[in-house]
C-alpha cells in the first residue's frame, strides 16, 4: 500500500476492513475510523465518531499547505511527530510550551497554553495553512479555544475534539458540535491522546498514499 506502513499494520487494516460496514463514510473518513479502531482495539468507536462536512478533506488540504499541528499534551505530540517526519514534515507543537512558569489562578495549564499559543501561531500563518488544533485530554482548553474564536480569533483549519474523562468532557464536545467549525470528534466520555493523535496520523498517512 505504502512504504510507511509496517507489514503488521497493513495486516491489521485488512482485518479491520473485513469487519467494517460503513457505507455512509467517504474514503478519508473510513481511514480515520480504521486507525482509531487499530489504536483502541475497539470496533464500537464507530458509534461515537462524528465528522463535520468535509472535515477530513479540509484538514488534509491544510496539512499539505504547510499547516502546523498544535496538541494539548506532549504525549499526543510525541505520537504524531514520527508520522509527520515520514510524510509532510509538519511542525508539531504542544500548548504546554506556551505556559509561563509560576502559579496561574483560574485556568488549567493547557487552557492558559492554548490561549497564548493561538495568539502566537495564528499571527504567523496564512489563511491556507491555519493550524490544526488537537484535544485528547483537555476539555477546558477546547472550551477556551472555542471562546476565543467566538470573540473573533482566527479559526483552526480543523479541530480534533476528543478529550477523555468526565469533568467538562461532554459539555466541551457539545459546544464543539454546535459550531460550524470543521472538526472531528468522539462523542461521549471516550477519547484520549492516543485517539486524537491517531486521527491526525491517518490524515498524514493519507497524504502519501497513492
């Protein structure tokens, strides 16, 4: 299929495809679903995965135009960096690198980081390569970004909204679902850094598949 795939990964995809039936998904959406199932070992994730119209194509186009990838954790960034290096050489950064030292009242570290990072990164990008914003662990940071956008900040090329857990997780995903922003999300309490990273990796992989 492509030189970037390990034989075991290719065999795993064949197995996953043999058990999937998702005629409602386009090719890119199915590739994302396949990688999420591969990463989680959970076929039921199909029931919770949601795409806004053309989200995958919008995200892939942005990546090909040089868009950077901004994550909410170093774990997610570490999971994406090798695939980025093998494909589009996309810049992968974490919002925690924008958190100042010292105690900060009122917001989580990731919420502070996304606010600072977004002001910094969007001041350096063109309309064609606005950053992709990824959330696998920080629902409050997702809400902060959505609030910034509602106040007039530049919109991401794509939001991957997959925070995991219980506190503010459902609420943040609900707010995202009600926007017109291009996004991919996992409804419910599921998600996590690995799932969010797998989504980006599926799009990066798609950029080099012939």
